[in-house]
């Protein structure tokens, strides 16, 4: 998890194990209070950068995990857009995706 710290101007979530952080330092006034926002920047995985640089390929399962747990079709599209070759082979059932789907189905939706 991310322990929470900050004051009235800045809110920071810093994971102590690897010093990864999210900082919310943009104040947005509202009628009764304010919101804190932050800029988010996509950071390329070092492993993806190495694959691209050395023109290697990834298994479909590894690409699925590294590129955000998308379905097979979207994983291929993202990999292609990033210049990554996917090795032939079927995608295994992803345990994390299966757990997320079970949790999603157990959530009540009010419309």
C-alpha cells in the first residue's frame, strides 16, 4: 500500500518499499473546500524499453502482464504500436484477471 502524508497544500502517497510516489499538489477550489489534483505521466517499464531496444519478442502471457492485463486482441495491438513482437502461442488464463472479474461480478450496480 501507499501511506498517506501531506498538509493543506500537498497530498503524497509514498510506497516505502521502493520509494514510488504519487503527489497531488494542484489545488482546485470548490464552493465549500478544495480538491487536490496531480499530473500523471506514463512511465515506460524498463523491461519494455529493453525489449524495444534489443528487438526481442515477448510471449503473449508476459506481454499481457507487462502491458496492463488487456484481452488478447488489445495486447497484440498495444505491443504492435510499441514495436514489440509477440511470440506465437496461446494466452493462458490470467489468475489476476480472473479474480478481478469475480470481484466485478459481485459488485452491485445501481443505475
